[in-house]
C-alpha cells in the first residue's frame, strides 16, 4: 500500500527522534568506553592505595581520592542544613508571593553561575578577604555555594510533592504545623531529598574550577579542614595538560567516573525504593 | 436515647434538642465561602452526642465542606470564610483564642482517600500519642493494640506492625487511619466518604466498628451511598444545592428512619427515591 504524505512525515520525524536519541546514548557510551579502556589497565590496588611519586607522578593517587571525598563531605555538611532549611521555609512557611519568587530566581541564577566564576569569587572572598588558607575548608565553602541551589530546589520539589491528603491526615488529628512538617512531610519527602543530595555530591566531586582556585595543588593527605590538598579532577588536569603521565590521568578519570556513577546509581536505587511504596 | 425527636428544616434560633448536654455540635445560621463563592447558607443543626449522624446529598451539595467546618479543617484552605455559630460541647469553636490544633485533637477526621503516613503500621498509630508526649514503650504498645483492635484491624496486622502502612490494601489502610485517629481518643470522628474507595469486606468491617465505638465517640459520616446512611446512622441530614452557582442548603434533618420513610420535604423524598442525584 502506498504511504500517505502524513505517514511519510511521521516516519521522517520518527527517524530524526531516533537519531537524536541514539546520538545522546552513543556520546555517553563513547566517553565511558574510551575512559574505561584507557583507564582500567592502570587501575590496581597500588594505584588506589599508594601515593604518587617521582617527576612523572608514578604510583598511585590515594591522597587525591581522599582529598576529593574529604572536600565533598565537608561541603555537604555546610550546604545541606542551610539548603534544606531554606527549602522547608520556602515550601511550607513562606507566604507565596514576590519575595519567594525572588528567592527562587536567585537560587536558579546561583545555580547557573559558571563554576570558574564561582571559583574566582571563592578565591577572592574566602582566601583574599577572609584570609582562609588554600584548604579543604575554603574549597568546601566555595563548593557549597554551588550546591546550595541544587539541594534547595530538589528539596523544595520533594516537599511540595508530598500529597495534601497526607498532611491533612496529620492536621486532622491535632498536629501543629511544625509537627506535621517535621514528623510526616519531611520523612515522606526524605527519599527524594536524599536523591537530590547524592546528585549534588556527584556534582561536587567532579567539580574542577572551584577547587582549583581554593584548595591548592599540593599532594597532601588532608587531615584537618585547613589542610590543603589536590582533588582528583585537579590531579587529572595537571597530569594531562602537562603531559606528565597520560595513563595515570586516564586511571584517575576512570576512578572519578566510577565514584560519580556509584553516586548516581545510589540515587536511582533510593528513588526506586521510594516509588515502590508510593 | 430518645430518637423520636424531629429536627426540622434549618432556620432555627432556639435549641433543636432540649438538653444541651446531649448535643455535641450546636450549629446556627452557618454560612461558608470559598473566596467569593457562597458555598453554604444558613445551616442550622444539632448533632447528637454518641449517635451516628449521616450527611447525604448529591455531589457538590456542600456536605463535605460543612463537615470540615466542624473541626476547622477549612482553615487550611486559603480564601475560605465562615459566618455563624458552631458550638462544640457548648463552646464556640470559632471564638477568639480557640486553638484549631486542640480542636482537631478532640474532633478527628477520616478522609475519602486512605492516607496512612509512609511509615510503619505501628508508627502510624503511635503518631498521635507521641505528639502528646507519650514515650513509654509499653504504654504505646498498649494504645497501638487497643486502637487497631477497635478499628477491626489488629488480627490482620499484629505480626506485621513494622511493615509500611502503604503496603496494606486500601480497605486496611482506611482502618489503619481510623485506628490512628482512635489512638488520640477523640470525642468526635468526622468521616468524609470513608468507604467510597475501598473493598466491600472492609466497608462491612468499618460499619461494624462504627457501631462498636459509638458509645465512646460521636460519629458524623458523609456518604454518597444512601443504603449506607440508612444502615449505619441514627440521624440523617440532607444537603442540596438546587441551582449551580448558588449556595447549598440543609434541606432536612431528623432520625434516619423518618428521613428515609417519611420525609417532610418533597426534595428529600425526591432524592431518597432516586429521582435525582
């Protein structure tokens, strides 16, 4: 049977969608496969658990892994309480109006500030103005600026997503607003809040520009927050850009992607578990 | 309890029931607005203590709205306004200094959609007592068991108290919500179409438990189902919005047997006999 004009248009449009979707997936897989193929040969227990040594940074990347995890954890500690409290306020307490719209617009704008600018600001403010050292603390503070809007918006959406009739169940038995929010709404929103937190962590651990300005580059094993260090993305950058040790750069990239992939997987698992009971 | 007293059309200013101690809710000339829309007008009614009162009427007749006036649940909806008198246990619930939170503890509510919290069965029932500061495990255990038992759910869940309340069937969830409300020992339970979204077995169990707890709790039930109103209630009130966009009224109230067999108002008779709605 001869195809009508509409059917042909439909087929053409459909094939464009397929190509677009295919390109997206292909790009992702190309990157993953490339990094895995070139990185996996380098990765070994020695690579993960020992220090780099020599002019060509042979050996392992252990301190950079620790520095990355350290700074990410610290920035989460700083950003999470502020962002979650702000989100609870915006979603539950604030009178919806101009002020709230301005706060939301500010958060969205903050989220779209280029990270190199955030790094410059972090350097100018935390290090030059406040006099903090190049350290885990300075980097964590600057990173938390980056994470604040991400956590705040996902938390706010999660809280708004809790059905009205669940809140009414609590109010309907004589709970106050705070009791309802703290004992019913936030626990009900928790899986989605955690998902947001984990995605923010993934963003922080891969962040390069901000830590480049604020953490220093020395290969230290950070112990206290004012210690400096070298995060994995910086290590990767320095190894690659100066051509010092390309295989180790790919090994680092592999480890970094592995960590982020693990975070994302965790986020999916948690949100999936949530959907099961929803 | 005297059941032969007739409560006629709304426009009373004198008490409809002689003895105020028998009246849980004394409502006079209640008007209600959603924004500019006058949803209910001039509702007057006495709700008998320790009786089951049913509110019936077609969809959109304001019966659920009226129900929510009784525990100030409508306060949670922006732009609503109430006028008139609502006395609960002879005290004005819209008076100055009345805390709606305290009112809602005494006047609990069950909703059409079962709404357990996404927590364990135990934590759902212990929620209210914990709000009141009860921390003792043995005491909480006892309240949880007693409340679930009253709600005809204990036998089904006694071995799975740590399971998420949302894992139960719809009918079980609704009984869990009833147990959760019973755990705070309210004086009144408002039920807003509690059986319209659940299975027949659970409906039966809920109707049974309503009769079982009637001597401790005053129950007001909004229902679409006239057979249910006839089965479970002692008193019935018929609400009607005659013209779309106009406020609804309370057409007639009285003992359920009278409303269903011998209504005063022609509109009530038309509704009962299925001529509309």
